[in-house]
């Protein structure tokens, strides 16, 4: 068994050694594009809504030697995982205070050094942070919340835990082949942990890796409960969970797989394989109610999947406009944001299966690696909703945008 880095990782490693202009000829940008569904957007919808959206960049942070590779929002704080193994946390109200440039020295952030390599994914749960790393580990951090405007962190555990490893080490049945001449216990990830997701009841953490496995961990004691070997034919880049227990995984093998633990069963089983993309799936996002799945890939398209009356996911349309690979997606209410290797962020909105691109946000100097979006409850109006969008690019820029999106 051998493992392969996905398109995103190849691009990241090349980007910091070559000029951005030279990257246009790499495989990341030359993937075949999907055909759009002709009736997907109507001119009437575009005329009524595109011109009325307002957007502007309110904050820019510039880092010197590393880029942000993952983001997570929780309450009044924004958590950022960096390519140089660092995790930082900032107060959101400082980032959204209408400053075009923010002095990093006076930002008042909290930083911790973690593991080796990039922090690929973050999940924040109450007083804990779960971080996925390029060094094949998942780490858990205790948050000290005694001070309302400042947070301290303490390393709580590294997964798999020592107890978990020791208990599995003794029995030969717990060992699996990971290389031609190497074995490991099934609780170990043996390649980059690319994405994490939290179950709806907040009792389980799901992790996926470039080692092609899906693993499930119990939050209470950090024990690995299950591992799905060879879940895909190539590196797994993304995982998303719906409220009704469906697990979606996206892979470089061009497929999205749907998993579920059926009633009375102890393990997850494959219930569907979604095939529409013509190249590797880099990112997944679910609507708030879990009925719509968005998938972004290196074919420059975003596929929109919806559940039919039999709970099957079917394609209802394809969003096109980006000129290079889709690297990240974010959803808030009925607004979808997409970040691309073309250095832009696009804002989309759908109504009754009709989608339109409301805005193209320009200003990043490199591929947009990660983003997240949240509504701004302090400034919402009856006829529109205000959002804060946080986006990060491989040229080490971090931007905060304010969007004013009309309500339907």
C-alpha cells in the first residue's frame, strides 16, 4: 500500500519555491472542467440580487514566513492553524474593527507551538481544541477561560493516546500493513491528518487522512473506536457530518463517499458513492440543515448535491466561475463562499435550486487556502444580513471581509 499527496499539498510545497506566475502550468490548474447545468441560474435572479450586495475588506494581516492552513470560529474568538505548526487565537471584535492594516505586535493574540508541519484542521469544543497535523497526529488542547478576553492553552493529549497504543500493541490482530515492510496498529494515522469533524451530539471526532482511512474518536476519553481502512482509493482530503448521522468524505480519487452507522450496528458502512467530479475532491461543506452538500474540486467546479425523497444525494447543479482549483468552502445560512487557486473568493446564494454568484472578492496575491464565514448578529437589518468572511492565502495574507447580503 502506498499513499499519495493530494493536489493541494503539491501546490503548497511548490508555491513557496516558485513564482506564483509559474504555477499556471501545474496539474492543479489543468484539470478538465465539468459542464454546467444550463438552467441552474436565471437572469431574473441575477438582476434582482447581484447588484445589491455590498462587500469590502475591513482588515488585512500580513505574515512573514508562514500561511494560515486552517480556521475555526467559536464564540468571540477565531482560531488559526499555521503552516509552521503554530496555533493562534484572536478576538473577533479586534479583527472586525474596520482597520485596513492591523499591527501584529498589538493584536494581543495567543500562540502555541504544536507538532511538526502544518496544522491542517481545527475543531473547537467548549474548553478544548482538537488539531489535525501533518505529522500524522491529532492533538488536544485545554483552554483556560478564566480571563474573558485572553486564552491560555495546555496540551492535554496526543491521539492515539499512549493507553490506546499499548492496548492495541499486544494483539497481532490489531496490526495492519501500512507499507511493504511496515506494520502499525489500526489506531494510528500513518500520513497527514487532513480534516476533522465533530458529531452533532459532540461526543465523537471524525478524522480523515492521506493514508486513505476514516477514524472515529470518543471525545470523553480520546479512545479510537473505529477505523475504516481503504475508505478511498487515494488520499482523503475532507470530511463533513450531517445532523442525521451521515458522514461524507472527499478524496483525490474524484469520489465522495457517504457513510452511516445503521441502527443496531457497531461500525459505519458505506451507503453511497457520489461520482461527478473529473478530478480530486479538495473540500466539502454542508448546509445548516444538512440537506445540501457542496463539493469543490480541482476541476474548477462546485457540485451541489441535495437529498431526494429517498434520502439519496443527487446532483441539482454545478457552480462555475473560478478559473483554477476550488480549495475551500464555507457556508452560513443560505450563503456559500468558495476559495480558489485563482486567488479569489466567490460568494454564492441559492433560492429554490437557483444559484447566482453575488460577488467576486479580489485582493489576495496567492491561492485562497482556507476560509470561514459567520453572520454578524450586531448589524443585521430586516432586508439584508451582514456577514464577516475570513480568508487566508498561500502568500501569507489573512483578510476579513464584511458582506451585506439581501434577504429573499
